[in-house]
């Protein structure tokens, strides 16, 4: 029996952390579990490759059948330098993060990950063990996923989201001293960041900028300190950056709470 693939393992660990935040329960344990998980992945070239390939296929959108097919093949071929036995040995390291009584956290995502997993294994299987029907079913599912516009896909999935590594790191850094006292406003912001698209985050950043600038610029001009002036300038210079937007929004959220 195959060990759990990196996609499903990441989904399980991520959801454990998300549930801990929103339920304000076992946050320290979940935080440690999450960082231990990513440390294991980062120390393994095979798991790193799996993480990259699963993410590539999950987030890619290509409408053309031929181009999409080539993209899938090129990703799967990256595993040709490894054997099934080598992959299984590395995947055993993920078992420590998976409970035996685990319940699938997202059927659509699990099906996609299983299909990607199937393509990887069949590509490395002995010629006389290859299951042509299994390859066809898995490839069709993955191809249809890539051809589906991601905005439409997200609408269909609605609330079934997974927290990503970037948001995990930002959340841990910004709320590290407040785990036991997160208020509803903090939780709502964290949940909003998890669910928002790039466009929505850009709008959210602009709204926070306007709110903070209105407060700062409304202070008594005669008594404005250099630090306030610098804060106003820094906020005005903020621009949308996909790598920094979550960090900037949380910083502005914290600043607004301090000012009110």
C-alpha cells in the first residue's frame, strides 16, 4: 500500500493549523506540527520535487489540450531519475503527521492529488505492470483540472480552501504573542486572507491604507511627530506585491487597532 502523497499530507496538516486558529485550540501543537512538516519536506529532494509538481499542476491553467498535455508530461517526467522504492522511502517520513483515523478534508483536492500520484507511479512502473485504464482516468482528471479556469474552480469549491505555507508563516510571525487572545476581528482578517484572491487582497490593502491614512492625517497637525509623518509616507508608498501583501495588510490591521 502506497504512503500518503505530499498533496494530501499538506492538505491535512494545513487544515489542522487552520482549525486550531479558528477554534483557538491546540495552536502551539499545530504550529509545531506544521513547521516540523515543512522542515521534513525541505530536507528531502524528492519531497521538495513532489511539492513543486503538485503545486504546479494544481495552480496551472492552460486551455489548449496539446499545451496542457505537454505541461503534464513535462512535470511527471521530472521523477524519471527516481525509483518507486526511493519515493516510498521518503514518503514514509510523512506518516508521523497523519492520523490513522484521518478523514478526507477535501474530496476534489484529494481526487486531484490521487490522480497526479497515479501518473507518477505508472510512469515509473515496470512495463508489464502498467495499468493503461488507470493512466487514462488519472490523466483525464488532471487535464480537465488544468483546462478549468481557476476563478471558476474556486467558485465551485466555495468555502473548501486550504491555508498555504506563506499565510501560515505570516500568521505565526504576526500573531505569535497573541495565540490565546485572538479576538474575532483578528480571526476574521486571517480567514479573509486565506480565502481572498489576488484582486481581493489588492482591494483590501487599498482600503486599509485609506483607513489608516485618514486616522493619521486627522491628528493635530501642530503636534504631529516625525514618527507619524514617516508612517504616513510609508503607507502612501505601499504598492501591491503578491509576496508581501499579506504581511502589509496585517501590519496595517495592527496599526489601525493601535490608533483607534
